[in-house]
C-alpha cells in the first residue's frame, strides 16, 4: 500500500474513534459538571488546551475553519471558569467513557486493543512537529497508561497532525475556512451548502460573500454546485492532505501496519454502527 493510501486508510479507521468526543454525551456531561455553560465553551476550552493559555487569535489561527470572532466568544472566558488542564482531563475522561460504553468492557480491555494503542502511540510520537502547531501541543502531553485512553489520545493526536497538514493544503490552494466548509458540504452532496452544520449558523451576508467569492473564482456555479475546477481543487487538497499525513506511519513496519489495521477494523466497525454515539 502506498504511503498516501495508508494515510487515507488510517484516517478512515481513526476518525470514528475521535468522533466520540464530539458525538457522544459523556464528554459534554463531564465538561458541564465542571461549570462550562455551553457545548462550545467546553469545546474551545478543551481542544485548545494543549496550546496553553494563548490568546484567542492564536486559537483562531490554529483551528483555521471558524468564522472571525468565534474563538474569542469563548476564550479566554471559558479558561477563567475552568483551567484548561482540567477541561482537557474531563474531555479525555468523557471520551474514554464513551468508548468503553460503545465497545463494551471485553473489547476495551482486550489484548488486541492494547496492541493497537501501542502501535498508534509509536506512530503518533514519531513524526516531526515543524509547522504543526496543534500536533506539537499534543506532543507535550504525557501519554496515558490505560490502553483505551491511550488509543483515544494517540488517535486524536494523529487527527490533529492530519488537521495541521490539511490547513497547509488549504492555504496553498487559497481556500479559507468557510470556503473549505462549502467545498466539504458539496463533496458530501449537501445542497445548498449553506445548510451544512458548520455553516448554517453564520450570518447570511457572510455566507453570501463566501459563495460569491467561490463563484468569482470559478469553483462553484451560479446554482451553488461544484464546477469541474472546484471538484478538482477539492481533490487536490485531499490528495495533499493524505500525503502530508503519511509520515507518522513510516515509523511502523509493513507487518505492524497490517496488524494495526486488523486490530482497528472491528473497533471502527462497532463505532460506525452507532454513529460514534
């Protein structure tokens, strides 16, 4: 398997593990118990925690895809309510509880899952950090000892590594954060793209300006669908994202990659069947 195909396959296998943080209830409940008033307070407080107490502008730059001012509506206020390290610990604790509930204790405590966690950790801690802000923040965190928590931790670290590379690919293509959501919506067949979950809450004038810019560049047509140029641009971004996501897996031998995929496939299948909820 080529390095880019490996990166794509690993993304498919790891994303359902990471999504329990956002889809399942336990993380939100843990954060609410700490005193976070809204989902987004907890989200920004926890996901940005590995960066330290940086200004909201830095979080906005690292997260990339949020509309101007969104990070500042939550930070540093959410960190004043709950210290970032406490928010992160609750986030991780809730995510682990979600995985344990969905997978069941037998799978969660299995030797196969522990082996997958070990291999993922080898991959996640091997890649260089240059140019990867969120990934570098995660690399400063201690790796958990409990296998199920370590599986989530290393999977999410690799997700942020991939995300940093995706931002680089978007920047290279001249695609902004809201524009990236429009292209993702269209790739998923969501039309009009303004109804996409990451877009529908934004001011209509802002969305109109984003779509106008994409039409001016020939990436979407007058009806808001992909043009050939738009579809090709999206495909190039995804191909480069896969290429940039490949380095961590070069730390594993071909046999180890095969073993990792074999151990992850039933875990991922169970999570996909529940929608990671």
